[in-house]
C-alpha cells in the first residue's frame, strides 16, 4: 500500500555487515567472502553459485557448526586488493569490468568457461594484485 503520510524508515550501515556462516566453513580475516546459494557466508572458491560480498574483517571457524551457528563481519562498499590469478590474469584492459573469484584471496580475468562467480569491478591493477570494488 502506498504511503499517505511520512514514514520513519529504519536504516543500517551497509558497509560492515554481519552474515551467518555456512556449516563446516572456516573463513580467514582478509579473505574474499561470498554468500552461497542458501545465503550463508563462505570463503571464495571456484563455483557458479556464489555472490561476492566483500572482505572478511575477522577469522571465524564454523568448521564443526551448523549453518548460521556463527556469524562474520564483512566489509563492503570499498575496494580491496586481492591476488591476481597468473594463468588468467586481470590486466589494465579489464579496468571497469567484472573479475571473477578463483579462491579466497585470488581473482581471475574470466569466468573460467562458466565455472567462476563474479567478484566485483576492477578499479586498479598493480604488480602485486587487483583492486576490486565491492
């Protein structure tokens, strides 16, 4: 139903979000964090069902826990420098384009013949890594 008066709309800061962690998962601080198909935080990996969330702000070990038994703080809406996958390296030509998750610290230029999920937008390429905007 459309508003007919002012509304006090709740707000949250979406730069640092707290996400329930997937079962049997250990995520290291500084790593790529993605949501799996069920919406739980997992480490970056070659998979087509992941949604890039950002960078882990802490280490969380849910190795022996069920889905959501632990949560992790994930930083978003910033650019993070991840390793560049040498066999499918991101180059300056990818500036402004999507790069893809290879593992929990590495991004690649392509989707690996439809085997990798999107990471974010390339905003810089250095000799020691790729700046990825989340």
